[in-house]
């Protein structure tokens, strides 16, 4: 499984690299080179710790508790997420979906409601929604990995339950006018399918049939992604009016539709490479403050009054807007590059060790998912650190793993024996 995880991650990084190089943006491809080099350095630090193992993950037989668990989880999703959506957006899931079908973006309504009700501030009223969302996210991820990735046979009821839970989470995207939930659902399903192929001793990452399904799903998601962006920006928005869009690029000259799609994807998945490249070429290695910021933790620089905010620095070279800071740059700013290197290498090492135990416990397979997801988000954005649901889910993973290893509790749901 170690090899499959690193291969899957290499596909993600290769996709990001191609987007950075080929996207129709008014930036020379060589301008992305520093960020691309750093991207593959962190991949090597992580993947180099995965060594060949004789451990084989075993598939699990169906048990009665699975059906009961899925019934409870499905009902919980269909009760909670309509309430969660209305609390955060001010509109119902049905209204959000109808808005989408009518060509109306709910994003502006969501932002207005969010700001008017001061939902960015933690409150007693908000806390239950945050906690329950995190707990449900944990069980959602665990259920898909268990049923799709580790179950020997998948029954129709289990499949319908997982699709139903995935759908209600996707409907949250309609009400928020965003695509983040859709993206996360796709990532977990792709990971679970990859795990299943490993447990079935399939050498390739995916079978031909799976590749066809994944490609079709990818096209559908891209269409939704592209359409949703246009709805959010309004009918007057044009890619061609954006200063960053390069109308003279080769890809736009020969494939204009693909060029527009690539530009949207670049904005979300490859902009982090541009962000990192700017820091490398214009700050980290061009001044004393930059060098010290690169090598030393932020707390030391604050004490020495040499603190520099990376976002402020990058905004002097490119319009950031609402774009995210890559988690990698946040780690470097707060901890320094040497400590960041140690953390990434250790995460690869601990993932290797945990993978050797995964035939005994589902919770380890869930841990490996978040390990992969963390490496996905590092050079791109804040997929984990900006999501309270993911943070709570990871905390539960670590807690349950600790309790399981200490034999304090034994949860049948997480046992693969």
C-alpha cells in the first residue's frame, strides 16, 4: 500500500506541476520553477520513508454492526446537514440546489449571512455545529474507507448509504456556492478505491473500468467547478478581462475552452506554486530578513522584531484576493524550513510504520488517508487547517488510535481482524 499511496501523491503533484507550466497565465513558466522544485523536494522527503514491506492488508467480511452503523450515520447526515446549512448560509439545502439549477450563485448570500451574524467568531451557539460536523466527517471518511477500501464484498445497501451521505455533503456546496465539499468527497472516494485495489492485489493503481469511471467523474466535477465559478463571479465576469489570463498562450490559441478550464484549476491548485516561487525569488534568499525567516521559527523573529508576514510580501507582486496561503509556507514561517523538513520526513516515517499495522485496525487506514491529504494540501492551500471538520476528525483519529493501541477501548467498527 505504501507504493500506491506515494504513486497517487506523485500523480497529484504531477498534475499540479503541469497546471503551473501549461496554464494560460501571464507568468513565464520558469517563474514557477523554484516552487516546483520545492514541491518535489517535499515529495521526496515524504515518499523516501516508504520502504518495501511484507505486510498485506486483509479484506474484511461483512458484519451486522456495519448495517446498523450505516443506518444511524445516514439518518444523522440527513438530519444534521440541513440544519447546519441553514445555520451557516441562511438558506435551506433545497433553496441552494434550486438556486444552482436556476443559474443563481448562493455564495453572496452565504457571505452576507456569515458576516451579518458574525459567524467567524466562536460562540456557544456555533460550537455544537462545529463539533457534530467534525464527528460526522470522521465517521463518513471511516465508513467509505471501510466499505469501499477494505470490505471484501460491497452490498447494495452499503453503497446506497455511502452515496446518500456523499450527496447530502455535496448539497452543502450548492447552498454555500462553493466547491470545497465536492472536492473533498471526490478525494476520499479516489483514495478508498485505491486502497481496494491494493487489498485485491491489483498491481495498477486503478483498473480500466475504474479509470473510465474516474475520468467521467473528473469531467463532471470540472464542469460543475467551472460553472460554479462563473455563477459566483457574475455574468459580467470574463476570463479574458482578467490581467492574469494570457490570451496569447498556445493553449488558448488552439484550445480556448480547455484554456479557460485550466485557468480556473490553476487558481485553486497551482497558484500555491506561484506563491512559493515569489517567496523564494523575492524574499527568502534576497535579504537578511528573508534568510532568517526561512531558517528560523517565527517566534524568534518576533522577539528580534524582524517579523515579516508572507501574505503581505506576496501581495506586493500578485493580487491575492481570497486565495489561500499554502500550508507549506505557513509551516516555514512559523517553524522555519529545517523544522518543516523534519516534520514532513517524520510524517512519512510514521505513516510507513502505521501502514505495517493496518491489517489490524481501520483507524490506521484512516490515519493514512489524512497523511496523504495533508501532503496534498501542503503546496496548494489550507484544505485541512481551514476546515474545523477536518481538524476535529484528525483529533478523533489520533485519540481512537491511542485508545486502541493502549487497549483502553476496543471498537469493533475499527477492527479488521
